[in-house]
């Protein structure tokens, strides 16, 4: 399988925020923004793999600024890390007041996708060819996040097997 570059699959998607996307205060629902994030990351994953993909996790989703009715959402997504069958996609969301032209960083997220074969089983994906210093930096940071994800997943698996070993911040063991 030939390696693919980050630019082979990166996308920029735009969406005009409408009244049905927002609450009574005119602020866009977080779930609406999350759907656009998942859609953009999914497009990146499909472009990289050339097959069906599923969202395995949203590692991190931070909202920085509100998005209002009439704003133009710009969702920028690109691949940060590739494993055997999974990949991490980074997404940045910006909101633009199209009258003033003012742009705000609205949200950031990291999502993990898994590629599926025709039987809906995980399937190998093309490796990632890193070109720029920025891509290499993002890949290193993604490796660190992957280690944390795998450690947390291991703890959760142990917790499911033996609930007395579970500990939750501020909560007694369950």
C-alpha cells in the first residue's frame, strides 16, 4: 500500500448557521457543531482510506467561542496519525461574522476513525507520508494522545471486569 500525504485527504468545509441550528439566544447548539466536525473528519478518513469508516472516538472536543445565527462556519480537517486500521483526524472550527469579516477560533477536536472492509471488519489503511515540519509536529503530538487513549482504554477494560478497581474523579469506586 502506497503512503499518502496529509494534503491528499485534508478538507475545508463551510456551513452557514441557520435559526434551526441555534437556541433561543441565537447561539449554535454544540451538537450541531459536533456533527459538522464528525462529517468533516469522516470525509478526511474516507479520502485517506478509500473505504467505509466509522467514528471510534472523539478524544477531545473543546469549545472556545460561541457561534451565532448568520455566522459562516469553516471546518478544517486533516489527518494527524495513522495506525494499522485506525487514524486520528484533527479538526479546527472557525466562525466568521460575514458582515464584519471577523473570524473567531470556535472549537477544536481530535477524532479516531477505523476503516472497514466490505464485511464491516477493521481493514489495513495506507501509511501516512509526513512532508512538513508542522505535519511531523502534529504527528508526534498525536502519538502522545494515542498512548494516553490506549492507557485509558486499558483501565476501562479492567474496570468493566472488576468494578472494585474503578476510580472516578470525585466519586467512590463503583
